[in-house]
């Protein structure tokens, strides 16, 4: 009897040492699409965050619809205590978010507060297209809303600089058009430094010929409404859009943002001298810059006088005006200007018959509306195009943005595309594409915006 009792006690002791199988609470997984509001000093900024785990590493991508800032990588750290940290751009910094036990994430830092709730991104799809009027051909991506279509499509044309699909200020506009039930096409433009097969640097017309080819391809796709394809170009892209409009007369619309009704050389001179004047430089500096620019463009056009330009740069060393002008290191640095400086914007405008919307920032000195709006409207009207809308947005810069700060009443506001600009573009598109039902931008804050990397 005692032997059995000892065996029972030993068995009970062993059981106490063995792990007991229980149903463990699953680890918190923040992966998914989140939408919410970043607040500061009473101002509310709609944000969207897409959190994923790739190869064991957490990553987050940020959308700020009012800034047209989409699908941009942000630093993220996930803690073990059901919290995570997100590093926001534009000087906002790191905000630690706590999972509230329900569905939401909440956090605050130095006056900023953030609340996120899970949401579902709109489904989208994409089509990769290889196109071009010259070799090598160019890669581009057509983004489409979910569904069979056919959809109207905006061909987006970037300004100067990093004109490819990795440039956020270019690619982020895809989400704006997808949110309106439209398709959007973006591409990697030919480099300014990559010669064409004939050895010349690409000119505006060459870029336009590339886009004529992709529009031809788009018209063959069942998911695209061939009668409702338009172009939207910003800054240099506006010049290219004009050239496309002359080569594709049946465009459904042309949107020109921060456009110059002038040659690139005229626009550059005006921009530089206006900027100097706004910065308070004296008449002597402005006169010296004007003289230098005349020589600069003479050398660019003719290829003659390089030694004189070198001497002018050397003589201007230490002067206030020299920092405002380009200082080429060789004649080869002027090849783009040789190919493009005399692009005839006025002549291109005369050939446009599609509905046109032209917008400018009221504080933009690169393409000041005071200099170009009247010329643009007069040229189009004289050519018989009466379907022209222009808008100027007070306080906005070359990208039609306003910075954060206080308004005249002392109320703090976020940075973003100028108030009324996105709504104005949407309303205009509704008029020129009347068959297409659009999603109202006033309701966009309550709908998950498209994540075009899906």
C-alpha cells in the first residue's frame, strides 16, 4: 500500500514539472493597412500607413493624400509589448504607438498625436508597358482601378530632375487619379544625358514622340477607354504635354501645371532675375546676371564663345549674382540647352484643341502666373480653343504646395497641395469626362485611398 502511495506521489510531482498544454494568445501582428489622423495644434492631417513584414523585417509605407505623397518608405520598429514606432518625414520625427487592446493604435510626441484604425485599401492592378519612339525603349506602368473598365487614363509627365517612377513627387499623383476612378500611367523618361541613336540629346519633341507611342498602345487595351485618354504635365512636363497634344489631336484633356508660355531660355532668364529681385539683390547684380545669361545662351545655341563664358564665371567669383546662375564646366554641359532652349511653347499652344486646364501657384517665381497666364489664354483663344480653364492658388509654390504654419488669423495649418487645387482638378475632370462617375474628394477621407504598390 505504501509502495503504491509513494508511486502516486512521485507521479504527481513529475506532472508538476511537465509543461501544461494551453492555448497561447497569438503574438500581436500589426501588418495591414491603417488609416487615421495626425494632429498638431488643432490641425488634422489624414494619413495612411501600410505595414508589412518582408524577409523578417518590418517596413511601413506612408500616404499623405492632401500632399499627394504616396507609398513612401518610413522607418519602423516593432516592440514586444504591443507597441511600435514610426518615423515620420518632414521633421515630425518618431512617434511610438501603443496597441490599445482593441483595434486601434494611439501615440503622441511633442505636441503631435496620432490615432490609426485598420482599413482596407482599394484594390488596384497594374500593367507593365515597354514603349518608345527610339531605342532603347522605355519602361512604364499603367495603374488601373479594380474592375474591367474601360477606364479613362491620365498619362502623367514629370517636371525636371529625377523624372522616373521612384520620384515621389511624380509617382504619388497615381493615387490621386486612382481615387477618382481613373487609370494613371507613369514611366521612366529618357535621361537628359543619354543621346538618341543619332547622337543628339533628347528634345521636347522626342519625349513627346515617346508618349505618342505609349498612347497608341494604351488605345489597344480593353481596360482603357481610347476616347478618354489625356495628359497631365508639370513644369517641363507641361511643355512636353503641349507637344503631345499637337501630335495626338483626339486627347480628352490636357492639364498644365506651373507651365510657361515661353521658350525654356526665356523662362530660365525670367525665373533667375525674378528670384534675385525677390531676394533683394541690387540692380548691379541683376544687370550682371542678365549680361551673363545672354552670353550663356549664345554659347549654348551656337557652340561659340566658350572661352568668354569661362572668363565670365571666373570674373564673377565671389559676387552675389553668380550663385543664381548655372556655371557649366564644359561646352558639353550645355547640350540640353542647345537641344531645347528654343522650344516654341506659343507655337505649340496654337495647335491645341483639347480641353485645357492650366494652374499656377501664386507664390511661384519659377513660372510666375503674372507673366504666363494671360499669354497662354490669349494664344489658345486666338487659335479657337474656348475650352480653357485657369486657376491660381494663393501662396502656393511651383509644385502648387503651401508650407505649414499659421494663417492670418493665427490658426496653424499643415503643409499640402494648396486648398482647392485637388478639388478644382477633380471638378474640371468631371466636366471634361462627364460619362465617368467620380469619387468626391470630400468623401476621400472616409474611404481607404488606393495603395498603388498593391
